[in-house]
């Protein structure tokens, strides 16, 4: 049922209805993710990317993690198992981050209490043996799963029986390319940059002309027509859109992308047939998010990040990182931020070298989304027809979170994780007379998938 479950729904157009949707309680419910919040509770039903496998080593330093407003530590024990738990020792709340990772457990340096990766207290040396009660003490630990370079955490209440992992294609490849970047803003506005395709013709390629690109370059149709039309459709996994515009060879250029519950996107800046992508916008707290960008496929790379102009000039500069630190917000940061205006080069902006004056494509997105403030004031917005995908995703995620809170209805993908495998994003050319559903189904049938699960998914 690759496309059978996708159906369109009418888009709310009246200003009154849009204002009602985005009233303050709606905005708060969508953006707040701490324990007990509507959105935080929904996200805790899913397995979440926590960190890269390479970030923790056996008996190595604990790693501070901030996820869904909770301060956690991750560590890999002597046997290679990974534990993720509340950073506070359940004895006197001293931080286990300064603890000793030794002999298959993390030992608090305050009184020597030691905990294994499951949170079980395995040693209580400061308490006389006759008074020992370690069997009754547990650290607040969460289930973890490690696969293909990524460590996942399940923070829901069903620790004894967590759901299956989502079958997201890019995460299932053993040689997937993964990189991370922290963004200083709410998860929703960070994610919305990925599902807003009309910005690409300006923010990313606003200074490029069609003659600058090879005829088969996936960005060429965007440059030819910077104001595409859209189809938006609801899907089992979330919401999908197709931005379409005529190509100069007579075919229709499609840029298809997805929102997948609870915070995943698939962006259209790669070739649909040969490369899979998944991007997780994991909320650290209400005002910070961590991007996990995961790609796999047979291409040499993602064209949007690594391709060149006809003359061989790179389309974008490489992403740079500041040195990691050990504080709660110290990992995977850019050296550029609002403090230095995201290193904008006004001369580059004026002379047309870069439309934004910012040479890296990811930092172009970073600058505009962080410039909105830590949490966007939705009441100040004026959404346009080209914001259909954003409006639909907001409504979809809000209704799902409230259905869980009010009725106990599980959100999409918890009971059937295979629905995520039906999503594939990217750019392709197709018959101009076809609909999004037909164009997508045709492109999906020709795509190289990993692993070959199409038969099982259907």
C-alpha cells in the first residue's frame, strides 16, 4: 500500500481559521516538549536518536545529553553496552557525569554507589553490609538500541516493552553517512525549514542562473522557476508534498519531500532514484534542537551539498564545526551564530557570489531559522499559499498529540513501524500530465531501495 493510504484534505484558507489554529495554546502545545507536555508525551512514544556510536567508548568519559528537557548521561560500559540515564545519582543527586566509568558500571564519586547500564545499583560501598539496600535502588535509566552508527533511546513509560524501531530507510543502511548539528531554536521551526521548498530558489540558489548548471543538475528546474506549484497530501507516516514546475525539456520536475512522525523529515535535494535521506530534529529542550542527517545510496554524495557549477566551482562551502565542549549544549555546534551574524559576508551578498552572503547551505538555513528567535511567535506570521505543507504538518502533529493526550490514541508508526519505509524523497522528472500520487508511485517503483523490503512493506 505504497500510495493507497495517501489522501488529500482541504487546506484551511480563511484568516480566521488560521488564527484559531495558531492561538497561543496551540503554539505552546506544539513547541513545548518537557515531561508532561502534550508534545513531549507524544515524542516519548518513539525511539529517538540520542548520539552517534562514536561519541561513547568502552570505559570512556560519560557524555552529557539534553533530550526533551531532560539532563541525561550516556556511557559505554566495559562490555560495550550503552547506558542512558538521568545524570543525577539517586542517592544525593550528585551528577554521574563526574562519575567513574569502570568495570561495567558508572560509579558516583560522592559515596561510591555504582549503577549498571539498566540503572540497577550494583554496589553501595559507603553503607555497612548489614544495612545494604542496593536491590531497592535504581537510577532512572532508559532503554537503548545501537545500530548502524547511531544510538537510540526510548524515553516512554513502557520501558519493559518498548515499541519496535521505526523502519526509516536511511537508518537501516550499515554504511550510512551521518552528521549532526545543533540549532539554537525550537524543534518545530528548525524542522519547518526542511519542508518549505519555496525558499530554495532564493535562500540557496538565488544568485545562480540556469546556464551556470549542467542540464541534468537537480537544482536546474528550481533556478528556471523559483515559484513552484504544490500538491500536499496526508500519508500514514505524516504528510508529503510535491513541488512541481515545468522543466525546459518538456517534462515536469518534481521535488518530493516528507514530514514523518514525530520529528523526521526527508528533503528533496537529492536524486530520488538512487539516494535515501532522513533528518531527525530531536528537541534538546524548548529552545535547542539537534539535527541528525542520515543518508545512504549509490550516489557519490548529496548533490545539494557536494555538487559544482559548470565551471567546477563548488555550489556551497563545507560545513565547519566549533570544538566540542562537555556542557549540556556543547556538542556539534557551528562557530557562527547570532553573536557574529552567522558570519554573513555583505560584499558576497552584494556582488552575487552568494544570495545570502553565507556560503554553506546548512548555515543558510541555520541563520534564517535562528533569526526567528528561540520560539517563533506564530501570531506574527502571515502564511502564504506556498506554506501549505507547513500548515498541514502543524495541524497533523497537533491533532495526533492531542488524540494521545485526550483519548489514548497512539500516534502513527508506533504499532506499525513499516509505514516509514514507504517514504522516499528527492527530485525527478516525470510526465507533465500526471498527479503527485502517480508520479510518486512511478518514481518509487524505479528507485534503488535499501534494504530490499518493498515486498514486506506492502
